[in-house]
């Protein structure tokens, strides 16, 4: 075993708050994991402490290339900056567990020396047989039968001399209880006889999750460990490890997992995606942070909108709930819309443009629309659409007709509800004349003229206006009609009305 007699510890004085996110790079964390990130980061910022990123890449077979880079990109986008981690380094690195194998080897040696751990020489085949036998006998608990726990020293020596591979296991007390403190739940009591002598170090020298996690949290001076409550079953093993080493435990909060709004485990089906998905789909990072902060935490019983600065000031573990949190994509979209409406126009313009100008295949405006877009036009369009946008990506889906040369839509759309084709055509002809005649191209007078026309025709304004709306936009849903026509301008609006008249005329049977 490597001699590693000077394990580096956190040396930055008495740490106040040091939190960490410790992902395994086996994929991208989605909402549940990100919520833990946000809590940990807010807690560190609130306490004027540090937030660390540590990559738990000890399962090399499951490591996905690019996972760490993606995560860091997501963090950068969210404005969540680790104070220590793979990118920025720090005093207690390395921050990849695969680069810390000497630490784990050293501490495994410590456990062997103090009798809290033992070498297990059992082969995989033997372990499989033990399990199969336990299952066949319907034993209530299955698991390692502790054969090697009591191996005589001469056998151990002989095995070692013969170069036999071994794992290091934790010697779990056979009776009594282990009490796992959890700041959210109080003390959780586990019967030791239900616990297994877990493997800490595998025969290839790689640690298991429990072992590496506890050692690193200790060495890195972590004061508050936040993790999903699916890790609760590991809690007693962690406690036993802290006890075996004689280390103080950090404060532990096993945060209730995030569920879908059908009460089931969160998945893509519920709209739960990795962080960059939300960036690419036009969510604002500040809305995401706000939303995630309230997934299982509350400020009071009515507030649900707080800026990042306010969250940092307000966040505390006391107000984290123990009931499961529900992820609701519609609510996130609503909140995102609130944030979009609050943006100053220049800010909205700067943020929305990339979404509009990206290729159509990535969600941008149709490729037939020339880039770069006319900034002045975009500004006027966004003034109209800001109210209706839920995501920045909506800036591309709601607005193409402002930029397109020609519109394509079915002629029937020009026929307002309750009208027949001939009446709609006659109405649209009159509308064209009234609009073409308007002395000023301004929203209020245009609307006045059109209302007067509806009266004169003895029609309701709705169906008449719908024909005009479709004519000038190609859509049935748009921002307010006359303001839209203002942005389009007189010439374009009238040209589109002319095109619509031709389309509808061709579609309308001429009176016999
Ligand atoms: N590597 C573990 C994970 O992927 C860390 C859990 C913890 O925070 O202890 O979730």
C-alpha cells in the first residue's frame, strides 16, 4: 500500500461554510441535482464561505466523456462559480477523485491498522454463490457473509504473499445501532445488523463512493453536506467511517428528492432536462436559480420571486422542507415569463437576438430571413412581444412574420368566424380601402376607422379584424393588431392585404 503519511487537510483556518457539489460524471445532472447545486451554492454564498466542485469519477467504466465540461459550461451560464474545483484548482486538490487514489490507499491502511477495516479475499464467484444461496433460502437480508472478517493472520499473510487480490471492507458493529444525524430530520437510527460490511477499496485500488466521499469531505474541510435523500441508506456507513477515523462530522442535510407533478420519479417526461437544455430553450439563468431555490425551500408562505442577491441573503437550511418537492415545467415557464417581462428592453434585445439569429434547425427564425436582423425592427417587435414571451426562444417562434417577405397560410383563415367567403372578401376589400385611405398610420386612428367600418357593414369587429390580422401576419394569434400593423408599416401592411385579397378571391366562388 502506498505510503501516504502526510494526508493534506484543509488548512484555511476554521472553515465557516464550505459546501460542495460532488457529481459522478456518468451523465448530466438534471433538475434534482441542480437543485442541490443551487442550495449548496446559496448556503456557501450566504455564509461568505466557499463552494467546491469535486468530480467523483471513481467508476471509470461509467464515466461519460465531456460530462464535466458540459457541467462547467452549465455552471458558467448559471453564474454559479465554484471557488475551488477542476477548473480553478484550490488548496485541497486534486478535485478529481481518480487523481486522489493515494489518499484512499492511505486511509484504507489506517483502517486496517486500527482494526476498523479488514481485507476480503473472496472472489466474485464466491460472492455470487453466497447471494444465490441466501436468496434460495429466502433470508430477510442478503449480503456478504463476513467470511474474511475473522481470517487468521497467517492466512492473510499467506494470501498477501501469494499476491491474492483483495478488497478492504468496513468492519460494521454486529449489534447496536448507528445514529445518523440529519439537520432536516433529526437523528435517523439504523440497526447495525441490517448493515453490510461495505467494500471501501476495490481490488484495483479504486475507492467506492462511501469511502472516497467521506475522506474527501473531511480533507476538503466541508462543513455542510447537501445531497439527495436517495443517499439516506448510505448515511450509517458514513457515520461509522467518521467514527472509525475519529473525525467530526459535517452538518448533513439529505434533501428530499424532486418528483414529477404526477408524484413519480422525475424524468424527461416531466420536462426535467440537463442544464444546457434550459439555456438552449431560452430560459434565463436567474429564473432557473429562483425556481430551483424554491424547490423544497421557502422564504415565507407567500413569496416565490427573489433575485439571486435576495436569495443569497435569505437562504438557510432551517427553511428546507422534508416533504418532496414537485417539478412543474409550466410553473418554471411562467416564472421565466415574469423575469422576461421585467427585463429592460436593451437587455431583452441583447439576450433574445442570438435565439432569433441562430439557424432555424436550432430554433431560430426561418433561414430565408437574412441575418443580421435589423436591430431597430427587432427592438420594435420585442416591445410588442415581451408581454407574451415565456422563453427567449419565443422571440423566434412568435415573430417571423415581421421579417418575412411573403406569408403562407390557408385562405380559409381569412374568413372570420360566422362569415361566408363572399362576405369576408367584401369586408376585407373595404378594410383595405379604409386603411389605404387613413391619413395617419397610427394605431388608435386605424382602430377607430376599422370599428366604424364594422358598424357600417353591420358586422361584429372580431371576425372582420381576424381577416385583417391573418392578412397582415399569416397568423391567428398575434400581438394587438393595430400596433402590429404599425411595426409592419403602411406599405407592407397594405401589400399583404392586397396579396390576401387575391388569395381569397381565388378561393371564393364568384356569384353565379
Ligand atoms: N457522487 C455522488 C453523486 O453522484 C455524490 C453524492 C453526495 O453528494 O454525497 O450524487
